[in-house]
């Protein structure tokens, strides 16, 4: 199975292509501006190798500038607001908490600067929370963290009442 050369044309920008005997074409996407461009595959003589043209969407890379709350239970289920830029997309927004990806009904795009994600179950510790706007092919690289903590279940508050206007201390007894 050999490969021949040709070119991929993204809009008006040509890049080298490896044309595989089995029908696959591999090329490196050139830098471009936000928007959709036509993609054509040409042989070394400038002849189109594929009928019609595909399209490629250049999108603005998402950034995460804030995570609220920045911590939650290891049991998951918290609604986490992710604040940033370029967070809206029709290609499938996902949130990645460390290695755990949430998508579909667990993600809600509120605006291009706000996405809410349902935190997954996880082990105790901090993870990086990033967002993808292209179905998980690429993620932001902002490095914002979310901390998973063990929930403390309280069985009693001692004392359970006190005088108003004072700074009494109480003890929260955990459920064993």
C-alpha cells in the first residue's frame, strides 16, 4: 500500500497531502481565520481527486477564566458554572473534569461566556476542568481546577440553639 502526494486546499491555502492507496487523505490543517472554508483534494497536476468539496470550520479556541463553585462532593451532581470565552458551539460542547468527560444533557450552553456542567463522581482531589467546543477533539488549556471533596454528613449540631447577637461556638457531629 503506497502513498502518493498531492495537496489539500483549505479555501485558498494549499498544504501537502499524503494520498493513501486505500482512499484516505492525510494533511495538516493550515492556520486560518474563524469561519468555514471549502476543502478540496488535488493531485500533483492540479486535478481534483474528489468530486465536490468538503468544508472545514475554524473556530475561536475556548478559554476558561473561572469555575463556580470551585469545589464539590466526590459524589458528583453539582451544577458547575464555567465562565470564559468562545464557549458556544453547535458542534457539541463538553466539559472535562480531569479524565472524566460530561456531555449531552449534562452540559448546558447559556451563552458564549457561560456553560454549566454537571460534576461527575470522582476521587478526592483536584482536577483540571477544561471545555471542548468541537465534540471533544480539542479542549481549552486554561488550567482552572475543580476540587472534589468528601462530603461530611452531620448528625447533630451541639448546642442546637443560642442567644442572638453572640458569637457562640458549636460542634458539628459527623455521622460515623
